[in-house]
C-alpha cells in the first residue's frame, strides 16, 4: 500500500498544503483532481522527493518511497520535458530498463527487444527511430507509457497524461492503465477533465488551493456536488451535477439519478 503521511509542502516559504495523509489502494486507478494551483503536481513531486516536503513522507509497503526509486514509474507533465534532446523513441523506452539493470550495466539486446515489444503495445512500432521532438502530443505520451511498461514498476504516477492529446492515444493509454490495474499496480493520475472522472477512476483525491485534500475515497462516494463545489466553485458543481441533484450517479451519466428536492 502506498501511504502519504503528514505531508506539508511549501515553495520559498509559501505554504501550498499541510498535513496531507492519504492511502492509495493497489489494483485501483486513483485520480487527483482540483483547480489550477491546488497542489496536485506538488503532491506527486513531494511523494517522490523531487520537491522536498516541509514535513511528512510517502511510504510503499512500510518502506519510505525515496528508498525504492526502482518501484516507481513517473510520467511527468509534458511541459516539463526537453523535447530538443537528441534521442530517438526506442532509446527513450530503453531508459525505462535502467532502474532494474543496476549500476554499471548497459542495456543490450534483451532490453531493446523489451522496448520494441512495449512500442508495439502502444501501437507505435513504426516510430522507433523518430526523434522524440517530432511526435504528436498523443504519440509522445504513448512513448512514455511504453517506457513505463518496460520499467515494470508496481507504482505508476502520471501528471496530466491526457492533456491536449488525440482520442485514439487517450483510449490506448486507458487500455494500458486498465491492464496495469488488473495486474495489481497502484496507478495515480493527475487529471483535469471532470467529465471523465467516473469513466476513468476507481478512487479520487480532491484538492483545493489552500485547503489541501478536501476529500478522498471511492469515486462513487466522493465525486459529489458538495465536494466539487467545495474544491472548485458552486457554479461548477451546479453545471456538473445540476442544481438540486447531489448524487454522483448524475456525473456518471446514469439514469437512476437521486434528486434532493
Ligand atoms: N517551483 C515552484 N516555485 C514556486 N512556486 C511553485 C513552483 N511550482 C509550483 N508552484 C506553485 O505552487 C502552487 C501549486 O502548484 P502545482 O503545480 O502543484 O498545482 P496543480 O494543482 O498541479 O496546478 P495545475 O493544475 O495548474 O497544474 C501553485 O500556486 C504554483 O504556482
């Protein structure tokens, strides 16, 4: 079990959230949602110690996550990636085998074969020797998913993987997330499209600027009008759920909608 314990974050002394404790259930896809600036990316970066937390830490099966880097596949936000780096698609995927290879070992035929198989799995076999800067956003995201496939980590973090990508890429990525879920991995996805929440996620962490985590738990329990209004705005809650409707089934598009009035 991935556990966040008493995590507090700040940038240059400005607090972002404090004392966040959340459990992430294995074999589930957990979405982290919240308005811009809520601290979603920071929460992941704190867990991974990419940004040092002010307090607290994350642990996996009782051991601090920072001591288990090979257990984590992290697909960061595309905005943070240097696409001018002269490296082709296959080499990016081969990099996913490094943590398991260990120090001083160089990847060989086996690792390249694994990378090719992963590339085929995300439907991009024809792109093996394309420079990474010459891919569409969706293709690039599928390459990072292929890199995570070869990494075989039990824990996968993705920061806005669907932002601005084509529907086919989104569907391919979701298919792989579901395979990972069936294999018992813990999958954590920062996400902004509230319309897809019920479709994509089993569990949800809802964050709000200044308030940290306002709710977390199974989607059916926490994706409610009240929580969305608390985290985002009353208006958004009304648009999503319709005023007077407070059942998460509304957002799931189900017919058995419960009306309060
Ligand atoms: N390196 C940094 N230095 C200073 N402030 C930062 C830094 N990174 C993020 N912040 C600030 O911390 C707050 C939380 O940022 P974060 O990126 O975690 O939010 P987010 O919920 O992921 O937002 P978004 O949906 O816009 O990606 C924001 O106010 C942001 O401006």
